[in-house]
């Protein structure tokens, strides 16, 4: 199944708002551009009309006979008038429909601008297009003109003045939207941080986000889920303990009766088959009893690993719990009638030999659970050990980038496990062979103990045998 890409609510919010703003502003800008372009052209045309009317009014104050007789003398006077507003202009006298005499012209107007009919027109001179307006009144014809490329430049300037503020405003909106969305989504970050800090078995309600209208239903649903999960886990623990207690009592009674029967048959000299059957029944009952004890220990462990459990092992209590586990494992092996191999115990650094770091640390695990974890590792090692060499049990102080830790290593010289079997060994009720010794819960309990304090249990082939490494992080004292 292909994993879906991670999506950001903040990015989607900013992009959505930016797209909406761009679409709205683009529509407004297009409407304004079209409207202003039309108004600008109308304004420039009105300017041509107003300039032409003004020039006609001024020219009519001169005597046309004088202008026609001496146009050059009057040219300078007219030029000083018609060139004031900067509009290209040409003044002509109309003698007949075909006889038009130019008497004054600005330098920036093309020739024959006054030719043609009155009103607006368009001519091309020198590769340039001109917008012209011709006004004729009482024998005076005035032509005003604008270059179309200059008009286009005015339109482009207007577009730049419209686009630049739009781009700057859009950039500002993007930054403000990103900042506002970051602050608005801060309750989500608080909720994530609270959940990240929460211990695995903490069922207390979540508080972050409850004061936010949009997050309050989500937080309420999450708290409801935590409450239901806690109730389900508590129910499972109670069921495990109740079942184990209910089964232990009749099994203890059956075991006692079998032992009495075995004693009576041994004294009366029974047939060998009856004695073997009773011994096998006693072994089966012992196996079931051990399984129930492990189930009870697992249930107690899950109850003890919840919030509010007992204080951890401090200082020398770590070393004492380790030594107690070694003694208990050897006593159990001897009580079961098995040959107990030698156990080589090593504590590094050894306590009592100068300053040691053991008194400066706290293991966030009750001493009883530490003893139980080491006992289960040693029980497995003693049960599967072969050869004359000792079982190695080491308690060592370790320090790395993550901080100080306790590392417990137990190594036997038995048949060992393959890497694939090592990965499965911590599963509940897993055994290498169905008829093998044990009940398949010891390593599960050790793994659960390590997991409850953020530690690890690693099983690795030792050639020969198996090495179990239990890594438990320490807290500084005080």
C-alpha cells in the first residue's frame, strides 16, 4: 500500500487564501484596466478637442488678411500661443475646399495634419501613427495630434502603477497570512507537544486545545478514547489476575494430592508405570503452575508500569537487586532438580573499590521488577546452558550520547537462536520447540519491563550460546 504524502494545513490555508485574493484582485484589476484605458483615451481625445478650440479662439482674434499677406511675420506670434500646452498643432486658413494655407505649425506635428475632413482621424508619418482632430471655424482650420505610441506608453505606465502595488500587496498578504495562520494553528502545536510528552500508559485527559472551539470536539473525542482504552486495559489486567488466581488454587490442590499419591505408591512399591505416570502428571502441573506465576507477574508488571507506580531503584539497590536475582535463579534451578552450572557474576565498576557512579544514579524501576527481569534472563540461560563453562552475568555502568544507563548481559553456552528466532523470542508464548522447557513468557516480561522505562532488550547469537543484553536508562540522582 502506497503511503499518502503528508499535507500541511498551514500551506493549504495560505495557498487557498492567496489564490482567492489573486482571482478577486485580478478580476478587479482587469475591470479597472479596461475602464481606465477607455477613460484615458477619452481624456486624451478631449484634450485634443479643447486645445483645438482654444487655438481657434485665439487665431480668430487676428486679422485673416494680415495672416494671409504676411504669414511668416505672424507665425512666431501664433507659435508662442499654440505651443503653450505641449499639444502638436497646425493652423491653416481655408480659402476654398481645395485651397488650404498652413500659417503656423509646431515642430512635433506631421505635415498635412489638417488635411481631410473635420473630426477625429488617424495618419501615418515617418513610420509613426498619429491621432488627429481637425476643427474648422470661420475659415480657420486647426489640427491637433497625439502620437499613438506615446499614448501606449501612458497606458503601460498606468499598468505598471497598477501591477506594482498589487504585487507588493500580494507579498504582504502572503506574509501576513503565513504569520496569522501560524499563530492560529498554535493550539494544534500545543496539542501535539502535550501528546509527545505524555507517558505511554498515562490515561489522564488532554488539556491542550480545549479552549479552542474547533479543537474542543477533537480533544473531547481523544479524551473519551483514552478513557475507553484505559478501561479496556484495566479490564484485561483484572481478567488475567483473576484467571491466574482462580486456576492457581485448584492446581495447588491437585499438585498436593499427586505428591501424596506419589509418596504412598513409593512406600507400597507400586508398578513402575504408575510411578512414571504420576511423575509426568506432577511435571505437567508444575509447568502449568509456572505459567500461571508468569502470567501473574506480567499482570503485576503492567499495573506497576502505570503512572503513580513505586519509586525506582537508587544507588546500591541496583547492585543488590542484581545479586538477589542471581541467587533466586540458582535456587529455583536446584529446587527443580536440574544440574546448576556455575554463574560468573561481574559488576563493573565494582562497588566498594573507590568512588563508583552507582550512588549517583536512579533507575526508574522498582527493585522487585529489576530482580524479576534479571531472574527471567538467568532462568533461560540456566535452563538451556550446556558444557562445563559458566553462565556469564554482568552488570555494567554505561554512558553514551543519550546519557548514563545500566547494561545487563547474560550469556549461556546452549544451542542458541538464529537471528530470525531472536527477533521472535520476546513474543508471548513463543518457544523454539513446542515440547521445550519453559512457558514462553519470561522474555516477554523482560521486554515489557525494559519498554516501561524506555530501555531495550536485545538477543544475539553468541556462537556458542545466546547473549541477552538489557539496556536500562538511568536518571541523575537528586
